[in-house]
C-alpha cells in the first residue's frame, strides 16, 4: 500500500500544545549589554554565564568550545606575521 493512498487520519495526529517562548525570542527584544569580566567583550541577549562569581561570555566560560585557538607566546615569537598568509590582505596602493 502506498503512503499517498492512506487517509490523513492514519498519517497524522493533531493536538493542541503549549510552546513556552522566552521573551528574548520575540522580535524587538532588548536586554542589557553586559561586559565579560575576563575578555571585556560585550554580551547581548542574556547569553552570559556566571562562573566563580564572575560574569563571562560563552568563549571565556567554555574555552574548549571556541572556534579558534589563541596563539601561544612561542608561536607568536616564531612568526610575527602568524596567520598573515591566510588572512585577507589590503590592496596595494601602488598597483
């Protein structure tokens, strides 16, 4: 039997439900801008984390989840232009 030939009652179930939505999910939501105690980054939309009595951004609260890895002092001293070969470079003024 093909699914397309089954009646809707056999394919679907409907019921009323409640879906709690935080006010920050609503259009036009404004919240206080909080500063991360570790890096100084601004934190919007109630996304701050409290750790050891300090207010932190997600990157400082969970450094293992960052999309980047800060360079070590050794990496910086080995190559003062670290990353320059892969970063976008400004256009040459003389060309």
